[in-house]
């Protein structure tokens, strides 16, 4: 039954077989060793042509890079990120050992600073420009 349709729920199986919900759950999890896992959502499912297009472009680029030695040296790329005016401490970094009788540690919530900059870096094959 599960092999034909892996999307069946425990409730549907229990109704079809007239077995209690708990028995079906026990059989599936303990007896057959199955786990209910969610699928990974993707923005859209690509067609074969859409999958082959990036492959063709990358093969063409590889061939051009092999024939033209200066092709990769001409490229300039960049990266950008927001930089805030503070370095927040994570929960793990602020953890500490305590005895049962010691009081709870308190930490003020850090709000984002008014200082906010966008850092943009451009670089080529030789390094940062």
C-alpha cells in the first residue's frame, strides 16, 4: 500500500485497513522503519531544455577559456554587503557555566545601530581593485 502511494497519511491507511491509528503508526515507524519527511520546495521544476541551457553555456565558456588564455584575466567581479556599527554576540558566545543556586544571567537585547554602511568590493584576477 505504501509502495504504491508514498503520500498516504496514517489516518487514510487506518481507515482503509480498519486498524487503529496508533497501530498503523507503530507498524510504519517501528516495524517497517519509515519516517514521514517533508519534500524540499523549489521555486519551479525545470524542463530538460532549461536544464541543458546552462550546461551548453558553461561548455562554451570552458572552450573559450582554453583557446583564449587572457579571457579569465579580463574579468572583473564585485560583491556587496551591509555592515552595521556593532558586532552582535551570539547566544552560544554569551553562554556560561552556572551552578543551580546562582542567579540567572541577564543580557540586554541589542538593537541595530543607526550606523549602517554598504560595503562594495571589486576585484579581478590580481586581487582587490
